[in-house]
């Protein structure tokens, strides 16, 4: 078996496009989700430009509807949901459990092609007029009245869902069946627990949105009347089915991020995680509870008051495992030897921003308060704190942390810290004013607003431009580092975890001999910590 | 990886990233079960819609159900249960060595695919009769009596559910045909027959879906 790095051999475009190596597939995904991230960002730029002034001048209402819809569709389905599992998860799940690959390598490659196919169909829809329903595709607007390319976009998202299902299936089987000898469940890194929980949600939630979109597409294309109130159908039923997946989808986006943070916090505090089993089971608890809170999206949609109360109480309940994680990360820091390297800056960013996002989520699960802020910028700010402040922060933190392993090179620390700071400042300037805007009553999805709200909107747009710069800097230096960055040793951070026992970058087979695991996952407290400068 | 040599199966049957045949077999079986869990939720979405509308429009759904031909449905149920029997025989013979069990494997797989095709053929005639009777939802939908609109919902769900079931069955027939062709070339034996096992799981699942659809669509509330 060759010890050559997975990046070096075999060579050629064909060897990349037909690879079944989980590490190369992770790179394929990294390229594609990054493209979609910048496409989604371009729509955000247009949105923030329009909202600089109170009047609806830069674009008209119809165009604006398409802009925020495509921003949401692209970011959620083609970036946030796949980003961490398919890039970091694909790369690390086999390496962390001492396996040579995922259980089904060809299925893994297939899932990337399915993603590309679904994404291309949706791109085609975007080019041909776009879609204006919001990413939620609410009926009967989407099935009867919308002028957008609902059918094409729906088919694109439907297909992409199968990529998600295949990835989740692959992870579940891999984690069950491919662990190295001695690697019991409580010896798994928390990253693995988080991905296991995420995979459960992908496998059980995604088929429901697939069926729902299929019914919407059938209704629009074939003239069926399943959700059409004019023909006896029930549009609220669509909302139930949609949110049965789409609320768990929020946890599909944030659970892998939490897994990343558990690795970063331990590695850079040089301490074992506080309360390992609580953090591990909190992931499972979030996955289970996450399936029973969808109704909190429908407090003002006409579901019964009793349903509202039950969904409200259950939504409060999800805060418990989430809070356990935040408390345990914080407790891990206590008396640790904390180093403020770039990945840790992102982890700190995550903990702070996720806490704000989570607490404002409690505002929204309260029935009375939700009636006031429903469909306002308060909601927009809340979920951006989770998705951007949480998921993207963790994605970037994880990308920096494992970049030496993935690329074999170190990134420029100064630039990296600088951009982490720019992103943090830009993010808060963009989204904190939106909490205030929402509380003051500015509804989401409108392209014009009263003049007295302009100051906060200008702040938000200014923040977005800072945030955009912050995202561009890592793009540049990560590319740069692949060629010019210093080569790194197997374990530049002095971190624990099987992935760090392999060379950087690892050989195609990952491990020359299957490792035998004899200890718990985090070994920082038992040995002398070596802080590498 | 070194253990591959211990197994009697051809080395090519063991993928490089598994340690032994047992691990490979356990992985593919678990993979199929997880996939079937996905499928349950997939059909579950549409069955939820069915359950809600059945509760809202019980009389209309009974009236609409009366327009389905219960004899055709019953015959198809028997055909499909027969195919599950032949599939079970296939899995049984795959677990045995020797030319006789290989012949039995190939024969029962071919029979399974044939019965699946018979089901689809009967379903096709049933569909064309419904189309001719104006029961396909949409602008051309015609339904006598007071329940036209909810009946259209019933037929929307009828075509979605049975259509997706037929699609699953068609995929199953294709997979069974491929497995049968490989079996004929002596690809499977006592050591390596995972593809037969997981194809069997899939086939029985598709069968079970029909076991739910038949009473829900043809029988419940009939004559009411």
C-alpha cells in the first residue's frame, strides 16, 4: 500500500471525478459548497443594497421576492445543510474512528453527483427567472399563484435531498460497523456523536420534505389539488409537513457545528471535555426533541391553541440540551491553558453568538411574544445568529483547525486571526440591528420600509459589507497556503484524536495498520500539554 | 485486511476498506435497513396527507373508494405476496452451496421479477380504465354525485401512492434481474450473497407498502 498522500496520487482530473476516497470527495464538496456560498452571498449583497434606502428603488417588489428566495434556497439547501457533514464529516468520520473509508465509498461519490445534479437544476431555475415563494414554498402561493420556476426549483431541492440521505446513511453505517478495535461508543470523539445525531435527522427528516415537494410539484405541474383550499385541500397541512423536516433541518445545520466546537474547545484549552456523556447525549436529545417542535413555526397560521401550547413547551425543552453543551464548553475552559489561535477565536465566536441565537429562540417559542415578532426581522436576526453565527463560524473554525491535515500546509496565522475578527465584527453589525428592527415591527420579505428605520438598516448593510470582506480573506489565503504555506507535521496542534496520528496530508488508505484504541477520546489532562507555537 | 485470505469467497468480493466478509455483510444489511427507514418516512408523508383527508371527508373517500375495482386489487395482492414467497426462496437458496441451489436461486429470482412485472401489467390496465372513466385528477376529472372535489383529492392520493409504489416495484424488478444475471454466472455462494439478501429486504418492503395501500385505498369504508 502506497504511503503517498491522497492529494498527490493518483493524478489527473479523471482520478478526482471518479474517486471513491472519502478525503477527495470531501474536497469536491468543499469546492462546490464554497461556490454556492458565494452565490448565496451575492443575493444577500443585492438584498442589503436595496434596504439601504427606505424606498423600494434599486429593485422592485417582484425582483426582491426572487432575491431573498434564492438567497434562502441556495444558502440552506446547497450550503448550510451539506457544508459541515459533507466536507469536514466526510474527511474526518473515517479518520476519527480508525477506518480506511466510509462503509459505502461509491455511494459517497454518488451523493456528490446527486448534489451537483440537484444544484445544477436549481441553478438553471435561477437563471430562468428564479423563484419568488420564499425558501418555504408555502401553498397555495407556490402551487397556484407564483410566477416563478417553482417546479424546477422544487425538483432541484428534491434531488439534492437524496444526497443528504445518502450521506446520513453512510455515516450511520460507518459509525456502527467500521470503528477500530477498542473504540467503544463512549470513546468516540464528540464530533462523531454530533454527526451520528445529524445523520439520524437527515435519514428520517429528509424523505418527508421529499414527499412534500413532490406533492407540490405534482399539484403545480399536473393540476392535482392536494393543498389547494379551492378544491378541498388544506394549505396548513403543507406547513405541517414542510416544517416536520425544515425545523429538524435547523438542527441538521447546527449539530455538526456543535461537534466541531467540542473538538476545538478541548484542543485549545488543553483540557478534556467537561461532562463527556452529557455533551454526547445532548446531541441525541437535540435530534429527538428537534422532531417534535415544528409547530412553533405555525403559531399564527391557525393551528389550535392547544397545539400551540404543546409546541411552545416542547420548544422550550430543546433549549435544555443546547444549554448543556454551552455550559460544558465553558466549564471545559475553566482552568485550561487557553490559546487564542484562529480556530479557537471562531469557537469563542460560536459560543457567544449561538447563545444569543438560542436565547432569542426562547423569545420566539413563547406564544404571546411570537405573535408580536412573528415574520419580522427579529426572526431573521435569530436564525442568522444560529446559522451564520453558529454554523458558519464553526465551519470556518473547523476548516482552519483541520486545514493542516487536509492540505498538509499551515495557513498564515496573522491574516487568519484578522479575518476572524473582521467576520465577528461584521456579523454583529449586520444582524444585531435586525433584532431591534424586528422588535420595532419591520416585517421580513418587504423591499421598502418606513424612513424612521433607515439608520438601523444602514448599519446592517454596512456590517454586511464588512462581513463580505471577512469571508473573502480566508478564500485567498487558504488557496495561497496550499502552494506557499509551510509544510506541517502530523500533529501541529498537539491535539488528541486518531486523525492526528496520520501524516499530513494522510495517505489514501488513512492508516497503514488499523489502530487499536486503548483510551478515552480526550487525553489532554492526562499528559503534559505541548503547546506548539 | 489480512484476514481476507481466510475467507473462501473470491478476494474481489471483499472491498478494500472492510476487514472481513462478516463486517462487509453487516454493513450492507444495516445500510439497507437504514434506507428502508427513510422509505417508511417517505411514504409516511403521503399517508399522513391521506389520513388527514380521510378524517375530514369520510363519506367522500368511501364513495371514491367504491369506484376502485376490488377484484383487480385483490388479484394484484396475491401476485405480490407470491413474489415475496419466491424472493424468500431465493434468499434461502443463496445461503446454500452447490449447483442445485444456484439453479434454484436463479429460477426463483426470475419468477420474482416475472410476478413483479405481472403486477405492473395489471396495474397498467387498471390505470387506463381509470383514465378512461375520467378519474384522473385535474381539469378532466369527472365524478358523479355530491363529492366531486374530495373525491378528486382521493384520486390524487391514489395516483401518487400507487404510482410511487409502482416506481419502487419497477426499480426492484431491474435490481432483481441484475442479481439473477449475476447469480447465473455463479457469483454468489455461501460466503458471499449479500446482494441477494439486501435485494430481498427491499423487495419485501415494497410488498409491505402494497399491503398497506390495498386496504387503505380499496377496502376501508367500502360500500358506505
